[in-house]
């Protein structure tokens, strides 16, 4: 871990309605406040945002997706303008959005632009599939996702963005990247950011995500370019997520 403040972010996906969200947020918030050296965020379902926000004192709450436009005839969608009234963060480009819902890197780039326009901070996810890794295309894929996702992001705006490197083959599979794979990919992301944004890259946080749990996190967290984690399954209960926060605090 570097001198960048680590960020531990939970992604609850389609779990925890408002009542459960309020209870779990309060339990995680208590752990977050006893580790002030770690930033904590929770990406919760839209309908649970208000309940989680009300239960959060120290940690920050965000949405898991947003539409690329700020309003209009888009039944069932939620805009960044709406989110900005209720929370400070949004997760964009998660692999489930890319692969299950067909979101292209260009669309994700437009969503990033919409979120920045409304002052939301962003966690932008990138990562390769197993086929792409095995064919040696990891860096090419991740670079292309960064280029499209950050296309509209100028030097003055990059500070509001965190990148989450999440290899698709490690998400929800129980098969985490090795510390070296995670560290190498996060370093490559930082190199890409440095080439585009200069020294600002050294202040940006780059997270690893994919089957992070209390047994594997300390070794991954020790990698110098890994500044925290985006955690799915292990963020659904306070016990495991709070242990991850404590491990980051000790790293
Ligand atoms: P996982 O999910 O920790 O359950 O692998 C990570 C993610 O989807 O962000």
C-alpha cells in the first residue's frame, strides 16, 4: 500500500433492500469510523440509497449505474442529475453491465461524462475476460477501456475518478487474481494514466476487484499500486467486510 489513502468499496449488486441496507450500513459505518485511515464506500441498489445514506455517518454511499442522459423518456432509468441529489458517488462500467447488459466502452464513456457534469465522483471498472488474458490481450483491452471510458475527462477532472481493475474471470468465481497479477495490472493502469494525465496519476486510487476475501486480501493489498478493493460477495455481510477494512488499516 502506498501513501494514498486506501479505499474499500462494497458492491452489493442486487442485494439488500432499504431495511437490510440500513442495518448493514450502520454496522459497516461503525467499523469504518474506527479505522479513519481507510476510506469506505458502499454501492447499493437505487431503492436502498436513501436508507443507506441515512445510516451512514463516515462512509460514503453510491449508486451502481446511471443513464447517460440527465432526463428524458427512458422508462426505468435513473440519471446522474437525480443521483447527485442523493449521493456523491457512482460506479460505472462494471463487468456485469458490460457483459450482461451489453454496455459498450463508448456508452460508458458518455456515462462518465454525464456523472462528471453533475459533480459525482466515479469508480470506473475495467478488466479483461479469461480468453483475453489467455491470448495475451489484457493490457490492450484494459487500455482501450480506459481510453473510451475517460475520453471526455480532461486534466482538471481526473481527480474525481478512481479506477477499479477487475478481471472478469475473477468476479464472483472464487478465483482471485494472484497478488502479482493484480499488482502488475494496477501498475499498468497507473502507467496508462501517467502517460495521459502526468503526475496526477500518482494521486489517483486504483482498486483491485474479483473474489477479494479476508484470506487473500492482505497479500494483494501489499502490492504498491493497489490502493484498495472493490468487493462483491464479501461486502454483503458486516463480519467479512469489516475484516477487510481492518486488514487495509493494518497494511
Ligand atoms: P466479487 O465481486 O468480490 O464477488 O468477486 C466483485 C465485483 O463484482 O465488483
